[in-house]
C-alpha cells in the first residue's frame, strides 16, 4: 500500500524545527518548562527552557486529577470538581454552543456532554449506525524529534517504538520507574523524517486530565536523559476531531481535495487501522493529519488540525454528513462525552483515572500486548529496558508457570438488575462459602447496544476467567454478575479486505 507523504505545509505545521538543545549533564537538577507561541501561520512552536531547580519531591506519588463519578454521571462527563483555575476552551467551543451543547467541565476544559437534538442513548446508537463527530481537542498533542527521540520513547514506554514505520501508530503507556505503574496511556505515531540526518519524528497524544502530571513526568525524564538529543514540543491549541462510525470513511472522503501540486487525496480504502496520512480538507488552510482509529470500537478517524482550521474542518464534515438537509438524511451528527463514554465502555477501552492509574501496571490492566515482543528480552536499563521492566516482565509469566504474576486483573462484567457504578464492591468465593470482597468496579453503565448493564473492574487473580460468577454490591444490594470477555460489542476497525 502506498501512503501519501507529508505535504509541504504540513511539514511547516507539524515539523517546524526548533533550536537544538544542549545535552544535559547527568545528575544535574534541572526542570523543563514548555513555552508555546502561535505563529501567524497557526503553527505552534515550542522551545525548551531549562532552569536550575531541585527535582520535585515524590514525583511518583503525583496522581491524575480526574473527578470521581456520581451515580448518574458518565465517567467522561462527570463534573471536573478537582480542576483548579479557569476552564479553557477548545477550538470548537463556539460551534458547540451554536448547536445547543450542554457544556460541562472536563480535563480543565469546557466540553460538550450532549446536544439538544439527541439524548445520550440516541447519540450512541447513531454513532453505531451512521457517524458522529466528537471534539477531542482537549487532549494534549506532542511532538518528539531528534536522533534520540525513539530511544527516549522506548525508555518511558514498553512499546516497540523504534520499529514503527512512518505513518504507523501504536497504543502505549508512560510508565513509572521502579514500579511499572501507568503514568498515562498514549498513542504514538511515527511521522516521515524532516531531515535526512534525523529519521526520528513522533506525534504523541496524551490525556487532558493528566496534562500537568504528564508534562512534569516528561520534563523530569528529559532532564535525566543522557542519550542522543531529544526535542519535545506541545502543539498548544491544535484541534483534534474524532469522526467515528460506519459512515466515517465516505464522509471524510467527500471533503478531501487535491493539494496545490495537484497530488490526489489519499485513498482511504488503503488507509488501515493504526495508520495515518496527511491530507487537505476543503475550507482548511493547512493540511490535516488523519489517523485511522478511535475510542468507540467503530471504524473512524482522529483528525489533527491547525488551531485556526478546526472549525472549518468540523463544519465541512457536518455539511458532508447532511447538516442543513432533511433530518432523516443526516449521516453525521455532533456527539458529546456521554455517548463517548458508553461507546468506549462497550469497546472495552480504559479511561485513565478510573480504569487505569499510577499504581496499575499494564499486565494488571490486561494490556500486556502493549509490551513489544522485542522489549521483553532485558530488564536492564543499561541494555535499553523500559521503566519498570523488572516488575512488568516478571508479571507476564503467571505464578502457576513459575513467574511473579499479578494479584489482580482487569475484567469485564455483565451485571443483572441496576447498573454497577465506579467503586462498587465485587464479591466472590468458592461455592457454598460466604462471599468476600474480591475486587472493585472502575467503570459501568447500561449498554445501549446490548440492553444489558456492563462494567469493568479489577478482581483477584484466579477469579478473572470468563464465565466466573460473582456478585456486585449495587445500592446496598447484591446483584449477580458474570465475568465476560471484552470488548462487549465487537470492534469494527478497518484492517483491509478479508483474506481470500
């Protein structure tokens, strides 16, 4: 498959060089501040400023400030009561208000939870049958470059980052040294080289609610880094739009246009799950980066835009999806955090601060697959091991096979009666014996697609097998539940035509 390469103005946007940084002296106590400015071309540049300052005490104890969800809230729509300071606005804020969005605080931003023309359940179903446009511009978009970028990312994550081909992505996790606990989950994409002598350029997305913690973590890791030079930028103010659902491809294809050199738009049929391409969208001044994937389990794209182009791209997609025409012919609608949460839960996807946290390792979280095969050979940092490798690699082998294993594992649950919410106790034990606490629910809601109550949580190792019958305490009553394989709803990612 031939993927379209970076367009000239996309290089200017996502690949603007920054001043080389001097190598840090190992052991020197420094901090890194990221200063961001938006140029007239809507490109965000950053430069790293180092100042002498003692490292933060007990950095590993820092936690992501995500709100606890009340029983009637979705996890990703809970009031962001722990956020401090004024709320920020994404590039699509005015568009949300114009379409009757109900706005809530989330991740330090004003974010839409739903829209006036649809309930959360209706929006959920519409995404599964048509396509929905989600604003995820609150997410933090980064750029890592320089000859040491791949090695640095392989230090802080367990992924096979160096093996990524241009325009290919992987889900990974930032890990704490010593414990292997998850600092944050992340998507890492390798982009085409900007210079012949520097083949290392990566686009990275992390969670908005963990922004301060993540930047402190990355700053500390860069301060300690003694490898080849690494340049880190935050793409402040950039838009990020998730177009999700079975009609996503045909909708995006309608708004793609040839670039100034008359190069045809990328063939989206040849752009598979986990791959990306630069493309030009009608009405946008700069090319966008379209990555095939998403957080709903449906086929779709996440589209990174220059700050001034986000609204134009969203409006073009909505128009291509029938906005302004007969309601019964609408193929694309706006959707908010409420539908996004129920969709991601049906797809078995984690929400950081609920299903993942600093004390949880990838193996406990049923994410062992994020540990690359080539990353399992050594736990020695001197040999290129990732943070926490001594803990994580030992956990990969179950205790029954002579390994360290884990004490708990993330599982899916189908719960009878009322839905189980975050914090609900999971009870289990041998037949005929009094049930005892074996775990806790971390996310839960009624599944609009299945008509059942689904949840995920952590249970004691050995009681995590599919089909295990347990009980969940819901509003003071014991409810029967069954451990169930995830995803609850089969994913529909486009991975190419089926084999003959």
